[in-house]
C-alpha cells in the first residue's frame, strides 16, 4: 500500500473539518429559519448589520477550506487510506475480488505434535486452526497469500494457529517471552485478526529460522502479506516470521 503523507494529511484535514461544515450549515439554516418565522419589525441598525455580516463571514471562512479540500482531493487516494488497501498485484486483486477462497484441507493433528515442531513451537497441539473463527476479511486475505505462495513461489503453507482464547494467550505468556510477549487481549489472535503460519515440505511441517528454504519462504510470505495490507511479524524487533495480522496497533504476537 503506497499512500503519500500528503494524501493522508489531506484526508485527515477533510475529516477534521467535516464537523465545521455541518455546524456552519446548521447555523445558517436555523438563522434563516428564525428570520422567516420572526421577521424583524424594523431594519437592523448599522451595528446589528455589522454583527450579522461578521457571523456570515465566519461561517463562510469555516466552511471554505473543507469544501475546497472535498472538491480538489485526488479521488483515487481515499480508498487506499480508508482501510481498503489498494492492491497493485493483479493476481492478488483478482483472487480477492473473485469467489470466496476455500481453506486448504487440514493437516492430521499428529503433524502439529511432532518433536521437532514442539521444539520450535511449544504448546502447538492445542492451538485453534479453524478458519471459520478468523475474521472473514482477514481469512480471505490470508488465503490469497497462501494461493500466491503456492502458485507463484511453490510453497505449500499451513495455518498453525488462528484464533487464540485469552486464557491460552495468558498460558503462552506465562511460558516465557520466547513463546509470547502478549497477555490476554493484547494480541490480534484474540480477535481472529492474526495467524501464525508455516510451510509444508514432503508432507511435514517446516517451522525453522535456520532452514534457508524456509527463510526464503518467510520473506516471500511477508511480502505477499504486506501487499494485501497485513502486518508481518518478521518486521518486528521480536521477529515472528510466521505471524501476520490485519491492522496495525501496538500489540505483539
Ligand atoms: Zn502470532
């Protein structure tokens, strides 16, 4: 998503000014209504005329900038700013506009309790991997990422954990900072807006930061995720390569 700072400032200014437009229109309308209902018995004296003129001028001055911004704004920039990501990649855009993407078939539960998996990712066996419990929009974006990873880069991906209950989040935090830094409701997992993913090679889960093939995969996965407006944990100071979430806020995996 590429939105220039100027465009953001532009839209922000417009949003902040909107109440002023509404207020001035309201004041002008009620003033006119009052004059219609109770016409002044005698003409206003010069002092009253000056006050009326000053009030009208103030209203105009308040309403002019936001009106100008509204008229002059570059239209294509607003959707990109307004939570709807402008997707440049035609393949991803087509995927997101087409039919609902279906989740891949689940891996057998044993795949998540293998010794090497447990070593990399403790307490994974009990994790929730139900795509239905994820936010719909987030799930679709993540499935588009899976699709691109498979079709374009040859990586098969698997969901390790999606929704996470607040109780489980606290249990993970209690296990230590190498497992999670976030307590209950401090992670997007509790809102169905985050997922941890890994790769499948020869039918086995690969969760590794030492495997060059996996590291290349994480990089591509991060790029694809960011191209659909998600935040990738690989960019955090506490790097979490398999983690993606929708919407940026100050929470950690
Ligand atoms: Zn996570």
